[in-house]
């Protein structure tokens, strides 16, 4: 991904051959004037309002509000095989190829914190294998999530600063997620709750499709994402969400919540649910510490 310009701001006049954009997500779901792209997996759309100056060949981006990013643009192009231009108000038409460029070129051009590494989009760079001792390298070589460069990225990127910790977290993950005491539905909902409670963008986005394919209604995920009341949910969903919220917010679980969870999932199921939540919460706390940013995440500004 190209390095994001930290100078680009909404309303900047940019030459059409060097278009950059500002991308962010808003909680209130406000929209602009022209819908450009839709994702089948998201209720949000991308909107662009623009002004075009024929004398200077500049496009001024007045607003660009997005709840989806690259994947929505790619989906739009796949749905528009004839590569027809998209009519815009005024004098400008936007081709699908240009639309894709808008989302891939400098996708994080929002004003980002000055202490972020441009490669990792976090406060730290990815660990280099060469910087580890022999024991650390042996563990590092076992970790998943490799980029083409060989660096470990993803959930283990930051624990990998201590390879032994990364390996322990991987073992916790495999043991918790691999348990048969929880079904896929319960496990994925527990993961989504933990990611929301730690504002963990990376795994929220990665697991949303898994959650939906496990049968979790998107309306339930909206309750989790938007911190809505669980009163209208079925007992199972409400208990999982409430268990996670009380655990991470109040640092305790009351007797009634525990009893309801134990009745629904059994003693082993409850303990495995806590293990599942915590393996993702630990990764979330690492990500929060280094202020990890993920382009277009639903949790971007939370």
C-alpha cells in the first residue's frame, strides 16, 4: 500500500493525474450527494461530492465519506465489466479504473498521528528477523502471518517483539478456538464482542464475514458495534454480549450473568468463551498500545 500523505485534507485542489483522497468512517452514517459504490457485505456506501475546475484541471474533493474502501471499489468494477464512466454532477465523469485508484492510492490520507510508522501504520515497525537472537529467530520462523518481505504482520506482529510471548498467544488462540465446547456461532460472537471492547480493527474486520457465515445476523453485530442495548436480543446473544461487556468494562462478572451463561453453555463452555475472548482481547490491547490503524475499518474512529 502506498504511503499516505499526511498533508492531504478535505477540500484540497489536486491535479487529476495525482488524485489523492481522504478516507474515514463516521458513526452517524451521514451520506454525501452521489452514491458511487456499494458492498454486498456492508450497509454503508461510498459517497463523493466534487467540484471541477475546467481551467485548472483540478478536482476539489469537498467531502468523501466512506464505510467501505478498496473492496467496495473492486466490487463495483467487477459489477461494471464494460468499464463505463460514472456520471457525476457538473462536468466530470469518473471511470471505474479511476474509482479504484481513489481507494488504493494513499488510502490512509486522513490526517494520521505523526508517530505512526508509514509501513506498519502503527507506532512501531514490524519486527525484523535479523534483529532477534537465535532462540527468537527459531520461534519467529514458526509464526504465521508473513508478508512477502518475511516480516510477521497481523495479530502476532506486536507480540513478536518477544517471540516467546507471540508463541504463547498463538498456543492460547489455538487451544481456545479449537475447543469443541462452543459452536461456531457462539465462538464468533464472543470474538466480535472482544474485538469491539478493545476497538480491535484488524480482527473485527477479519472476523465479520466469518461471524455472518456462522449464522449471526448482521443486526446482532450492529448491536455489538454500536454499543446498543441487548434487551431485544435472544437470551444466548444477550448473555454473550453482556458477559463480554461486564468483563472488560466493569472488570467483574455478576452472579446472575454467570449463572445464565453456565445454564446456556455449561461450565466448560463459559471458561472457553472467556479464553476465546481473551486471546483476541490481548491482541487488541497490543494493537491499541501501538495505535494500529486499518484502512476503512468499521471501528476506525471508535
